[in-house]
C-alpha cells in the first residue's frame, strides 16, 4: 500500500497493514501476471480458431470464446475478489477514524490562504452516481453517514493507495502530474490563468495542476459532497490552494470564457452516454479562446486491437461500470467536433508516466511520444502504464 502523504492518513492496525499489503500484491499479480496469461491463452489457443476462416473477431466474439476458459475465469474471479477485499480492508479503518477525519478537516478549513470549499445542498446528484455502486464501491461517491462526513472520500483514496500498487505514483496523482507536465513541456508559451478539473473526486489529480502551474487558479468540481470535503482537506493538508465546488459537469455554473484549461481524468467513462455531449459542450463554452480541453481516459475501442479493447471492457462486464463500454465505443474526434471545436484542432496523446520514469527519462520519452495508441500498456492498469488523453484547442488561438 502507498502510504498517504498527509494528515488524513489512517492509522492501520497490524492486521490491516498486512491485509492491505496482501491485497495490493494480489492486485499486481492479477493485473500483470494473470493478465499476461489470459493474453497468451488467447493468442495460442483461441485466436487461431477465431481467425481460421479469415474473419476478424470483435471484442464480443473474444469475450464469448474466453468466458469458459480457465485462465480467464481465474483472472476474473481473483480480480472481483480482490476488489471486494479492497473495500473490506479500508472501510473498518475509515469508520473507526471518522471523528478524527471530520475534526482534522474542520481544523484545516481555518488554515489561512488555502483554497475554498463550496457546497450547494440543493444540487441534485445524478442517479448515475447516487444509484450505482460504481466499481463495486459500496456507498458510491456520495453517501453521507453523518454530519460533515468524509467517509467516501477516505474510502476512495485509501482504496486507490492499495489497488494501484504504486503505478499512480507516491502521491497517487501521476495522471495529473504527467499530463500537466506534458502540456507545459509541449507548449512552453502556454500560461494558463484558470484551470478546471471535472469530476475531481478527492482532488489528487487536480492538485497536480497547481504544482505544475503554481500561478494559476485551480478549481475542481464534483457532485459528491463527502469526496469534495475530503478533497478540500487533502489539498489544505498538503498546502495547496485549490478551490473545490459542488457542481454538475453537465451544467456548469461558470460564465462563458472562464478557463484556459478544462481537464478531467477517469471521469467521462462514468458519465451516461447521453451526458457526454453535454459535458463536452459545457467545456467548450467555459473555455477561453486559445484554451485547451483535455480528458484523460481509457483509449477508445476504435483505436485498439480487438483483444486489447475487449481486455479494457472487462470492467463494463464485471466491475459495475454500466457506462464504460458505450463511452469507449464513441469516436473522440467526432464527439469533440460535435461539442463545437474545429475538428482540425482535435488533439490526442499517449503520455508516459512521470513517476515511473523520473524527470530525465520522462522528458526523453515525451520528446518521442506518438499520439497513436501503439502499446498495449496504454490505459491498462498494470506496470508500465501510459495515459491516453484527448481533447482540442479552442479557436482563435
Ligand atoms: C472515477 S471518479 C474520477 C476520478 C478522478 N478524477 C481521478 O482523477 O481519479 C468519477 C467522479 O465523477 C463524479 N461525477 C460523476 N458524474 C458527475 C457529473 N455529472 N458532474 C460532476 N461530477 C460527476 C463522481 O462523483 C466521481 O467523483
């Protein structure tokens, strides 16, 4: 487990630490070793039969063919089981420390010069959040168990610290660190004044933008109150001035032309298909001319081999991610154009992991980075991960 680098860190019992270490190692084993075995089983035993008549199997053909096979069943059973263990591991510690989490957040809220937290009690949380325990997380993002509750934020971050077995970096913010640095590296003249992160959850990747562009005003929005409370406390505990506000990304309460960057990470695949055009149109509206919209996401199905696409779709079948496959089926270029951007301003990148490579190797990798999804590591949670992102610049630049 990655130890959290701030005051909201839980004090685990000896047994909890052992369990967290076990689950983390199990996740790595499943997502690296067993995933490789599923691929080998497919390539050696299944693919020759599927392609015998010169046919190109699709993701669903692959799913049907693998469903009864031992390698796939073992992988899936352990992946679901380890996911369940994650929550069972972190939840008792979070519940035990609820009082301390609430009082720490309260104390941090009085620290001067740090960001704001704005909640809107009348805001309706979409049923896509409130009615679905996304990725099998009991309570989803928004359930509140007491006054000033932070439970689901704490569950989310502690779960991340175990489930990602180090690939999200020491502060769990490798996506934000890698992508914000990538933007600065590739566009040295671009100096955003206002940055918005949509669906920020606990603000870990939001804060990375503040690290990379310290002069900018950085704001994260989300619909889930306990996550926002946790995000604000986390940022304050780490000394970052980031503002958090409860808001629906489909209906942003900002005037036109308010931001130079509109970012999101791992967000769009949790939005129902009908909401995606609204989120992108809102991003377009609130961007200033010359601004950049960028969404880190799973690579689209249309840019991967059928096997790699099927592999990513696993969550849509077995991890309670009901909106995942419909989003991955979309063509990012088309949805970006439909939101109002000029199709010629479409941009996509495969960004190397900053925390995995370190500054020098990372810079060299960025210099060579291609926009195409050539590697099976892109978007696949496992060692060597790279981050796919897509978006567009708003004209005139
Ligand atoms: C997978 S999490 C995002 C993770 C986070 N951005 C990261 O980098 O790890 C999805 C988040 O989107 C939020 N969300 C879902 N629908 C939303 C909407 N319409 N507007 C704002 N936030 C929303 C959820 O509450 C949840 O916190």
